C-alpha cells in the first residue's frame, strides 16, 4: 500500500491509498481518481514532506498545509460576519487587560457593578472561572490593547 497526498484543480487536498505507484497512474489515466470535495478528475500528486523521524530530544512542530486557490466566498462571508459581530460586542466593552479574571470575579460575586469587559486570561484562569459559574468566552479574533493601537 502507498499513500499519496493529492490536490485537485480547485485546491482541495486529500489522501489517496493505492496498491502501488503504477495503480495510481493507471487509475488516474482512466479518470477514476476524483476529488471527494468537488468531484474534479483533474487531480495531481501534491508535494509531500519526506518522512524523517524526529530526534528523541526535540519536539515535533505542527505544520499547516496551504491550499491553492482562493478562500471560498461562503467562508469569507462567515468570517466577515463573525468579525463584525465581535467588533460590535466590543464597542460597549471595556479593556481591562491582565486584570480580566479579577474584575470578572468581582462582578460575579457582587463586589463590583456588572459591566461588559474584555481582556486577557490564561487557559487555567478561564477554566477556573467557568468552574465558578462565571460566563467567559474566548474572542475569535485577536484584539490589541488600546495602548498598542496606532
């Protein structure tokens, strides 16, 4: 069995499993290799990184794959809508920076007036607040502190 990374003319990447390199060539020549996402039969082998084992004393780095072609219009539209919704929510919210967990707790326990805030919290702080019943959510898009804006 041999595994090839494949890419169609629309930029979709996928794996193909074949008995041999000759099987791939034969099936592709007969138009049997098609993209599972769009059905295109214009499929080529995508560049593959060699399988080199990592040294025992190093961490494997995550890799991201780039896809040829533009982002689908639906994805662009969805990301734009999410960014606009986040921007609208933050208009009436106050940046509290690293004091986020402390301020959120103060409001939750009635020590301070409730108000919309946003800031920074570690994963551990966010998990602790959720365990305490404090509603927190990550921002989908990065937000720069006001003092770092142009």
